[in-house]
């Protein structure tokens, strides 16, 4: 299944549904969240994993959920920048662009 294919949500929102909706882009696909959601919540409510493991073949979905384990790194590509950020402690904003894989521009040059 490709990263852009629809997958069932990992999180299902049961409460706090009265907050304003926001739009963001995750790996090139349109997504939605509610104002105040973290990027991790947005990823998992939109049926996404957080990222692929950099050291194995497994997918990652966050671990500690409080910014200590560094298991939820994603890339914020908003406004043409490429900043590595923790999905669990970063608040999603309207118009945000997120990549769950390192952008090619951040790869080190190889001889």
C-alpha cells in the first residue's frame, strides 16, 4: 500500500470535537485536524503511521508521546523550509506541510 493510500485511522476522536478544523498536507495528501491537535494526533487520526524506522523495516507510531524518546521525528516543510520536528510535541497549524520521510534535499551528498 502506498503512503498516499487511504488507511483506517489509528486514533478515533471521541471528544473535543467542537474545536475549529484546520487543513494540512501529509506526504503530499490533503489532511485535516482540529485546532490545538499535535502533529502526531493529526497523523494518526488521518490513518498514517508517524514514519518508517531509519534502522529497520518497521513503521513507527510514536512511543513515549511526551518528547523524550525521539521516535516521532517528522519533517515540517511549511513555507519551503525543511525542519526536523517531534510530532508528539509540535502543534499542527493550518496550512502546515508534513513529510514522514526525510526530504531528498536533506540527504548528505554521496560520492
